[in-house]
C-alpha cells in the first residue's frame, strides 16, 4: 500500500522507481510526438547528390542513367522515400527512355542506415516510356546481361525491385519490324526483387481503342541472362481478344519453344487491333487457335495446329517467316468439311441491286499485305449445296499477285480443276480465271441449279482474262473461250421433233407445241468466244434420232443479254437430215436469265 492508502500497481517497485519510470515514458512519448511530424515531413535534399547516388546504382544494375530530377524531397515515414519531380532516365546510347513528372522511390532501410541509396521500389505517375524491341534486353550481349551477368553470385542484389506505373504512356518501336505504336492509360507493376528471383509484369492499358490486361513472367531471368533458359508466360486479354503463351525462352540460340492459344471474337476486331486495312472480301467471324510453337527472330512455326475460323475447323502446320520485303505465311491445313458460304459471306457483290454489274472496286489490300503459300485439303466442300469431295486447294500470294487454285476435286462424279488469279497493275487488276470439268453427271449439276429436265454425261472448260478494278470493268474487258461437250442425253418436257411434225400442218405455238414429250440426242456441244469490249459470240449444236439443232448468236456481256437464232431440222433414226423435211427457226433474245423465244417470221 502507498501513501493515502493507494495500492501500488507493481508492489515490487518502490514509489520513487515507479515515478521515475513514468517520467521516462512521458518524455519518450513527448519526443516521439515531436519527431513524428518530422518523420512525415518532406525534407528537400540536393538533386545532384540523388542523381549521383541513384545513377551509380542504376548503371551498376541495369546500365541506365538518371539525368534528373529537377527537385527531390526525402521523408522517413512510413518508409524512407525519395519524392522526385521531373524525372528523366537515359540508356547507355544516351537515348531518353523514361520521363515522369512525379516519382516516388522507396529506399531499402538497412543500406540507408549505412549511408547507401538502394532502390527497393518506385512509383511513376503519368510517365512516358520508350520500349525498343530491337534492343533485346535479355539477350546475352545486352546491357542488362553485360552489367549483371558478372553478379551471378550476388543473390541479394536488387536490379529494380518493384516498379509501379499510374496513368502512363508507352511508345513501342522496332525499326527492324517497322513498328511504331502508342499504348495509353498504362497502369500496373513490374516486380523483380532480386537478380536470382522470378520477374513478373502486370499491366492494364489501352491500345488502339482496346482496353488490355497483360500478364507476363520469367521464372529464371538470371539463367537467361547468363546464356541459359527460363520458363515464361504471357497473357493478353481484352473484351475481343485472348492470347496466351507458355514455354521456354533460350538465349543461345535465341528462341522460344512452347504452346500458344488464341481466341478472337471477330476478324474485324483483329484487323482493327492490328491496324490492318479493311477488305470487302474478308468475311467476319470468330477465330481460335491452339498449337505448339517454335520461334526465333526470323521465323515462327506452329505445329499440331488446331484452327477454327469462320465456322471451319482445320488441323495442320503453319510457318511465318520475316523477310526483307514482307511477312510470308506457308503451311498445310486439313478439314473434314469446308463450307465456303461463311467464308464468302462478305465477298463483294458481283451484281448490284439494279441487276447490273457492280461498280464497287475490289479491295485486296489485306491479302496482298503479306505473301502466303497455303495448301488446304478437305474431304468435303460445300458451296450453295453444290458438293465437292476430296478437294485439294492451293492459295498463293507473291509480290501482290493472288492465286487460288483447285488442284483437283470430285464434282458430280467427274474431275474438276479451277484457278483464278489477280495481279495488280498501275491502275487496276489483271484477272485470269479457268476451269475444267471432265466426265461429270451434267444432269445432276443442272438439277442443283434449278433445271431438272436434262439428264446425261459430259464436261466443259473455259479460260477467261480481263483488266479492271470492279466487276463492271472486268465484264467490259472480258476475253476468252468456253466449250461444253455432252454425250448421249435426254431433255424432258421439250420435244423439237414433235414441233417439227406439227409445223408441217400449221404454224406452231412455241410454248405449247414444244412442251410435249422429250428430246433425245446422241451428242451436243457449245462454243463461246469473248472478244473484249463487252461482246462475244456463241455457237451450239445438238444431234440425235429425229432432230438436229444448231444455234448461233451474239452476247452482250456488259448488259448481260444475248441474241441468237436456233434452227431445228428433222433427221432419220441415224441422225441424217431428211431430204425436204421440215425445219424451224427460232429467235432468242433478251436477258440471259429470261430470254424471249419466238418463231422466226419468214422461216421456210
């Protein structure tokens, strides 16, 4: 018990000792209260001193030089921090690679007590950064590798610590790859605490109007700097694009081996993000990719590729090669079924709304922006319900010339081959198209195009060329030839023989007298010649027991009309014309799709 009956809280302390302890605590708290504001206060210090100390550290670790801040303040609490204004960092080539109006640099406490500035982390507000992809910062001869490779035993070294960016602007350049692009609204962090620890990058930014989230990591950056390897990861995600890379990076020789996955909402989104020109002939649609990848500075190879594009699924291998002129893509792809409808959905219209040849110019800019050599095989090919099987397709673009070749396919039980090519000229395109169909079921082909009256075998071929920048221009300049050869066949619902017999008794009614019975022939042929200027000629013949038919006329390709005269002659069972037998002349005129047929007045 103390005086006045007060009980001491610590009975083993004498009263005087307890009073002395309270005075000490009070004094400590008093001085702490005085020191606390001083700890949070930003004390101005010499910019030259900070530049000297910090540049030495940056140069020793990363080969960088701090040229300024204009002003520097130091605060001790809550952690020792340098507050810098108007910061500039340069590389060893004296090129400015970073500027920031404000930066906060946290200093490591223990080195600071020894009088040394060691950067533990930094925060940059609204910085501008220059990233030169040609510098290859992790290559064996790079500044980082040279300056830090000798420190392989210094496990406590801190090359950069943690770097945080708020509201930054990033310019990415590569003279070798002709890249110069701006990334805006950059927020994120770069964390590499120690030389022998892993490196991580986490950023959010806006690029070409697309908000992106980027995550990247290197598991063993120190091993990579010393000429070895490191596992790596890269993820880029937005509302329209998701891309992932996982694998190993090797320094000698410089290459990447791993896997890639990609998912793009639409081809138009990919074109916009990559800055590709638009193309009227490139359809839209989701794109997904999964493959094993091997890449170096000159080539990227995809193997075990699974590609989904425009509702199609492919498997195969692709290679992307960088040359002095342009990017080149080559490879082979296979599909169980290839449907051309979604691929051609956005192709430019050949006929306009008025039923004339379209005046809209062709745009092949994206397809001619790079070279490609692709081989595509498909067990089945569909286009507007016209089936092909066992198709082998070749797509080639070289020096602006675009060629699509159907090397072979089975169509209507016959062999089909085709090719179309576009080559740019100073003012338009030089176009060539050819095709051949041999030993096919022409009757089945006609039924697929809406005419079921004919049955028989045959084939045909054509070769056309023209110069122009639109369907209308090509139609006016079209030149070439086409032929059709038919074997024995039957045309149901049309009887030229019956019309001839009735013509001996009275003038015939074309639409009534010819729509009874059938016409049987042993052979038929047609020849078409286009001479440019929108004109051409057509000649056709048909022979069989009871009747022979010949046709001659002219074509107006530009207006999509034709004029012809057909003559039907009576023959015997062997197809020989009957002496003094009846014959009929018909005039055919009008649009290709719906011509007018009427007897020739004055025909004998």
